[in-house]
């Protein structure tokens, strides 16, 4: 296919900004199709030693391809002297976080439906041996039909496939062969799991912890672990210090309680032979057919 460059697109508004990238709405001047183009400054990536993360995101997006509808798709990449460009899916209806803030909180029907879509997305992602490690409402987007699109794989980890022992868990900080600290990684404070904080280790169950936090936030409108500093938030996470507001849906509470468990292998779904059967079978999803969720309920 023809090589692309920035001159193939008309760049529009900024859709999002991160520490290492800016995402623009852009229109392909040949097809008029809209994309989200993630632009990274080479010098900044090199200076901050983030090349490994950029390459990992590109590899994860390549592995995900276009076979699962719940992830943004990477169409093309190109570069010029100063920048790298990732041409990604444009999620027309923006971030889950903005919808939660706009409504205050979701109805249980909406929370149930989008929790189910996230479970299906994690089944696929983890089935490909990929852990997201920074799942949060800013990284869950809505497409034009109000289905979710999970994005931002800059913090993702691709689990080794050399033997099953590595499939379950992998210590991010220490390479098995030597004791040097390879990466010191932590996601976003409010959604990071206890094991990532205390052992610098992550596994698919780390994403199940984040799912529990997101379900809590969709139902209540606030995050379970809040504090005036990252240190105070981390203390609450490690001490499992959070509460359910009055009126919190009991079925949602039961599921969140089974996901916000300190020991990763005790989280619902963590030891499923066929992930995530035990989560699909939870009473919160009793009235849903996870094999055919149907159209999403209106967010209100
Ligand atoms: N870190 C990353 O990789 N970030 C990414 C990657 C891919 C990507 C990405 C971020 C996107 C971010 C994004 C942000 C937005 C957005 C931002 C601000 C406002 C809106 C917005 O209001 N859109 C109009 C839709 N409204 C929604 C509510 C009802 C009326 C109409 C959308 C749309 N998409 C995107 O579309 N595609």
C-alpha cells in the first residue's frame, strides 16, 4: 500500500493529551474518513527513555489487529524528522470518564452493559497474552454506536509464551535470569492493583482489579480509592480501604467485592479454565446474553 505521511491528513482539534503524545482528530484528504492520530515527539521519547513503551504499543496494536470490536485499531504508522504518527480509530463519542461525570453516575442497566463489554474485551486481550496495566475510564472510549473501544496500550505487557508459568504472572521489575530492575512501572494511582504497588508484578488479574474500580465508578460516580496524594491513595489500596455508598446496587457490589481482592489469584475469574466464565455467570449479568449483548442502553 502507498506510504502515508502527515500531508495525507487535515489535522483538527486535540482529542487528548498525554505525557508523551497528543491525539488529534484528523481527516484523510483522499477519502474524507476521520481518524485519531497519535503524535509522539521523537526527541522527548528518547530523552525520557520511553522508546520501549512506544514499540510495545505498536506491537500490541498489531497483535490486536481488527478482529475484536472492543479495541481501537491501528491503521497506519509513519514518521518524519521530529515525530512518530499512529493513525488510530476515531471514537466519536469520547471517553467513558466524561460520560460518567456528565451523568453523575450510570443507571445499573448502563453499568451492567458496559461492564459486560469490558469483560468480553478483557477475555480477548488476555487470551492474546496481553495485560493492559492502565485500564481506567479515560482509556475506555465510545464509538459512534456507543460501543466501547479500549485504547492506550503504552503501558501494556505482552506475557511470555515460552512456558505456562510465565502465562500467569510475570514480575515486571526483575528479570528471571538476573536481579537487575528492568522496569519500574505503575499505572494510574487510583486504578493500580496492590501487587503492582507492593511487588511490581502484574498479570491479567491486575486488569480485573481495574475492572472492579471502573464498575464501582460507573455505579457510584466516584472512584473507590481516592486521596489527596498518590501516597495516601496507595495506602488505601494496600489496606483495601474503601466503602460502598448507600444505595449502591447490591449485585454490582457483590461483583466489585469479588474483584477488589488483594490476592490476585483470588479475584473472580483469575483461575477460570475458560476466562471469564465465572464473571459472565455473575448475577449482575443474569439478564444479559454475553454472547449477544444487543444494542447498548441510552446513557442517562
Ligand atoms: N492514549 C491514546 O492512545 N489515546 C487515544 C487513542 C485513540 C483515540 C483516542 C485517544 C481518542 C480520543 C477521543 C476523544 C474524543 C472527544 C473528546 C472531547 C469531546 C468529544 C465529544 O464530545 N464528542 C462528541 C460526541 N458527543 C458525546 C455526547 C453526546 C453529544 C456528542 C469527543 C473523541 N475521541 C479517539 O477517538 N481515538
